[in-house]
C-alpha cells in the first residue's frame, strides 16, 4: 500500500478532502429521502470475529476447517468456462467442495467426481456447512419425500438456527455492500468531478455507469429489509416481500453490467499513467476504504446481483412450507434467478470470447477466418479418432464450439503444441448415433462411433471414441451445442463486433514473442506453495486468467465474507 507521504508528492490530500458543502446536486443525489446519510460501520460488523474477517481471514478459516476434517463447500456465482485440464469447469449454482485455499485467487476443489483448480472469485461460500451431504439437485427448499416430515420435525431448532444464519448473512452483506457503494460515490466519483482537467463527463459515465442509481436503489431496499428483520428472532424475519416489491428496480443492474467491460477498458487505459494511479489511491486513503483497488470496487455490483439467487435458494432450503414467508421467498428466488440469468449469460459469453481468442492465437497454422467470427463459447473438447472413407484412422483433438467443430493435431514431441487441421460447420450437419459393428460405407468394424452427416449432400464425418462414456459425452455435447445456439437466438444474447476484435487484439498482443504452444499466450500465475501431500503433483495454478481477464482488470483482493462468525464449527478456533 502506498504511504500517505508518498502520495502527497503527487496530490495535495487537503485538496482532495471531502467538504460537505460541495454542491447541492451531488449531495441530494447521495442523500436518503429524509436528507440524512445512513452510516454502517464495517469495523462494527467485523468486530465479532476480527481474525477471520480481515483480508486473508477467509482463507485462514477455510484451511483450518479442512485441516480439522470438516467439509467446506461453495456455490458458483457464475459459469466457469475452461479449456485447461487443470481447471474445474462448472455452472452457476453448482456446489464445489473446497479442498485447498492457500492461494488467494485459485482454490483446489472437487465437483462431479473431478478435482481441479477453480477461481476463488467465482464462488460464494455456503453459510450453513452442516448439511452438505444432502446434495445440490432438486428444487431449493424442497426435501426428499421420504425425509420431508422427519427433516421438519426431528431437528426444528437446528433448522431455525440455519435460517437465522442465512438471514444474518443477507443483512450483513447488504450493509457492507451499501458501504462499498457509498465509498465509490463519495470517495471516487465526487473527487473525480472536482478535477475536470483529468476527467471528462463522458469518461466518468463510462467508468462508473449508473452506479449512483444503484446506490440510491440499494439504500431504499436495505431500509425495507431492516423493517422486516426480526432482531429478537431472526428466523421469523419475512424478507421475501422486499425482493418482490423491488424486483423491477433490480433491472438497473443490466445497464451497469453491460457497461462494465467498457468501464474496465477505459480505466485500464488511465491506469497506465502514474498520476491516475496515485489519484485513485489517494481517494481510497482519504475515504478510509479497505485495501481493494478501484477496479475491485467496481466489480462488486456485478457479483452482488449474481449472489442474490444463491442466498435466496439457501434461505428457501431452511424455510419450512408452514413458514409465513415461504411463498414469498420462493417467488423472490425465481425472480432474482431470472435477473441474474441474463447477466450471467452475458458474462459467460465475454469470458468465452477472451479465452477463445487466446486459444486461437496459440494454435499453429491457423487458417481461414477467426473463430470468433462465428463462435463465442466452447461446449466440449477431447480426443476422437476420425475415420476417412478410405478407412484411414486419424487421432485428433477436437474442440466443439457453437456453430463449428475444430480439429487439431498434437505435436509428437511437444504434446502441449496443437496444429490446425480443419473445421466442420455444425449448422450444416446432423448428428447420427451409430451402433457397434460395421459401417455401411466402410468395410471396417467400428465401436463407440457417431456421424456428422451433411444436410445438403452425401458428405459424412465418422468419429470413434475410446470408451462408451466418452461417446455419450460427445453425443450430449452435440445436442447441447444445438440447444445453446437456439437459446442464444431466443434470448438475443450477442457480442458486438468491437468486443470480438478487441479480444483478438489483446490475445495477439499477449502472445507476441512467445512460443506457439497450447496456452503459450496466457500469462502465468504465481506458483502455489505448501500444498498438502495428496496434491503435491499439482505444483502450479492454471496459467489462464478467469474473470479478471474477462473484465480486463484484476480484482486485487477477494473481499472476506461476513458469515464466518455464524459457523458453529469455528468455535474451537476462536480466541
């Protein structure tokens, strides 16, 4: 962190100091309806357990729980698209068991019987870790039929406590979120408007978007939450109606999230100049904000809107059908899930095109148009044997994207190097499943095979997988590819040509002067130290950058969650 004295050489701290009489328009925009500004102290919220709520405390708590033999699980905020075997792919809402959290950006975890790295900023730790064995499938809030009665009546006190934990997390995170928004509006926007020589009105609109509108909306939302919050018996709180009453207001997040990639690009350009870096750091110190850079603060609204459905799903799980708030919570969960769905879809697309661009740059001998001209996400990848009409077998690595299937060949010596070997237009073919035996057009016997047959001619591509389960995955992936193409058309989710060109330009710059190996254009992350013996074979974190690369600027530090003080299992570690 830059010392105050060092920043003073570039900026006068007194000149940046907040003055309450700075223009009536600004003050009224940031004030509550009654003209006063509510103040929620972050320090007060963290005082309950400072050891785990300071930067890095969440990792400390997770690793201590894991060392103690406890199971720690997190839920995915967003889809994680990956082309790297080292990384764990998942969809929003999936449950990941955290096995190692020593690295602040990448954690080691298990999902669907597979262990790999995943980005820590993509997940939200579950408030209640006691019932993780129940699984994540099914409708939130509904218990299996045979255990429904037993679950409701056997441990009512436990369920009340778990509902209390979730309610408390919603309230605490909402209060901290308000403080983050206020810090952005007062600590950054207000100061930037004073320095017209540095920032134009258009620049500020690009960087901050409609975050002031979000701040005003969230204050009203929190007021209603506070009215419905039962301090004496939190499990009796009825907050579902608050989400339903404000569900139309959450639509303002769509504008912010759509603007965010451009905001990060604009900010990245400014941050190349030392005076802007020092200016923003001076603003942060004057506002006494936690040690997160401005890009991290600007990411919080994007994460927040995607966190609501997970919080409500967990609340619904611990809300019995007899509870007066059950129907409202269930309706609120569906409403917020729909809001987050479009945002998550766009974010997933933006993440995909960035990774796809860097992947294409790493392929040797690429021919034809850029893959982003037609595709925006990877559906599936793996090895298949392609059989020609002459009966010749070709071992290839295939990458199934929306609209096309790309074939590559591995280098015989450097297995991480891929050579381009052609592509198939998925819009022009139909999938045909084949039984084991002899193929009519070829005399050889086939196993685990399927065809892609041209819709307009007699051309067909025959593929064989090594195992029946591999074939099943490819068949499902081809069906998923068609379904996602139709869904994208129906939802109207599109990536602009300028964003595609920018992704390719960034990928080419990143790969300039580097080897053409698979992933060679991706910057390396620092090695992970002191892994447990069972994971010693995994000595480095993945070479790709997940969300940080999507939005162009890294989130410097992951904000610690405020629910660790609700964990009964943390009691042995408290001082």
